[in-house]
């Protein structure tokens, strides 16, 4: 069923961007499987994730891998000009291309990279009659630079077919708007809300529409009812992403959802245990999300999991601060992937080497659309 909303939004998209040759009413309904795309960490090595004996991810390796195809030999193949890092790797995954990003003006701690080619979210929403929240990106606790991963200022993109984004940054925008509208606080409380809202808006991509759709606003209202306004009650770090993802499955029911785990990256500050503990936390999150999918009508037996790191990490133990990933070393290019769910071969380890840019075409094949501008073709030998 195409709702009136979808129809209207689609018409606007066609009018504004010329991307859509037909009105959205002509789009078919989506009937394929759900895809949950898990970015496993802000850079992890094979040794601590998929290597038996040294893995800190028992669920991934021993429970989820037998349900699908493990690809231990995936790499970020592109060498020239590639930075092996978080936004870059995420955009490789989402566009199926290397170097398909532009810098929107970095500040000291924020690389504001946005895709210059269509992402999986846009392909999906262009191909099928779907609502914005059917394509969801779940981002980290306080990383507004990740807002740029679905930002649309460079011209190729259609604001009308992008992903909806859920993050604490988005919640704070919503919360402060609600506080101001309710006007229940004393003047200084309202002033603080105004200042926080202005600061949040200032960090958002230029031209960004920050008003959530009504169904997403209702999602955040329920979140606020459960966790309050202080930020002290809700889960933090990557556990927050797991909580948002599971609530999103129950309340928004996305068809394509990507979760950007990242806490492994605290290892930049030099403490190896931060890295291995974060891997264990992401593994726990993955276990909870798979369990939620297995328990939920519409997801049970109808969800393909695609788990892939954004980048690897250095393997040189002699470096002053080990586990970095910015120096283009071989290990920083070495990643892996795990794909499991209906239509995917079970209990297989793929011998062949594979390319991170193949993920987009593979997700497209699973969902039944074409990632037209992706460089690679879908992974062979994984469909049953
Ligand atoms: Zn990093």
C-alpha cells in the first residue's frame, strides 16, 4: 500500500531533484527481507574479532557465523588516496565505492565527510514506496559529524529519499524543542534549552532538515518518557546504540537499518583494554539485536544481518601507541564480513578474498535493487 504521505513526498522529490522519472505512486511496495547492517566497531583487527583463540566476540564467531557466510579475507582494496578511518569506511560500505566523499569542512575533532554518490538508503527508497524511517541510520552518542553521513548538500542527493537518523544528538534537538514548546520551566531553564538547541543546530550540516517525521517525534517522546531529560538514565556509549536499535525495530520497523558502533576507537588514547572491552560490548549488542529480531514478528526469519568493520587497525606491537589506523598499514586495510539470514548460505567460510566495496552491491542484491554507481559486484557464493 502506498500511503498518501509517500505519494506526496515522492512527487516533491521528483520535482526538486529530477531523480525520479515517475511519481512515487508508481513504485512497488517493498516485500523483500529486512537488512540490518552492523558496523562492527570504529576499526577492529581480525585477531581480536574473528580469529579463534584470540577473539573477544564469542557471539559473532561461534553463534552468528554458523548461521551464514563468514568472509575472513575482506579488505579495503583501494590503496591510493584512501584513508582507513571511520567515516571513510562507512561511506565505502554505504556507496559501494572508494573515495566517494567530500569534506564539508572539518573541525579539530570532527571529520565532516559526506557521500558524493548515492547510498544504500537512497537506492532503496528510490526503488520502493517506503517512508523515511524505513531506512534508518543509528549513530553514536555525541558524534554530530556522523550527521553528514546522510547529509545532502553536494547536489547528487535527494532529501526526499535519504535515511532517517536516530542518535542522541537528534534526541537532544527534539527534547529542547519540546521543552521550549511546553514552556513549563523557569526562565533560566528555558534559556539553557534555547542555548543548547542553538548549539546543536550550529553543528548540524548546513541546510539540514532537523524536524523529525511525526512517527519519529513520537519515538523520541516515548524515549523521553522512559529516560527523562537529564541524560543520566539512558544507556551510554555503544550500549546506547543497541537500545536505540532494538526500540527502533519494535516501534519504527525499518527495512534497512545501519548501526554505527564505534567505542573500540577509545584505544586512540592508548589503553588496549578499552579496545578489547569495546569489542565484547559490540558483540553483546549484536547478540541482543539478533535476539530481538528472532523474537519479533516481521523480523523473525526475514532479516539478513550484514556485519562489517569500517576499517582495520595496525598490527605493529612496537609502535608507541598500538592499534592505530591512520597510517595506511596493511592491517588497517584488513577487515572481514559476516552475512547471515534467509537466502544466504549457512555455515560457510568463504575462501576468496573480497572487497569492502562489494558490501553495497551485495545488500542491493539481497533487497532487490541495483546500486547503480557501486564499483564492485555482489559477493559470489553467498546466496543459497
Ligand atoms: Zn579512529
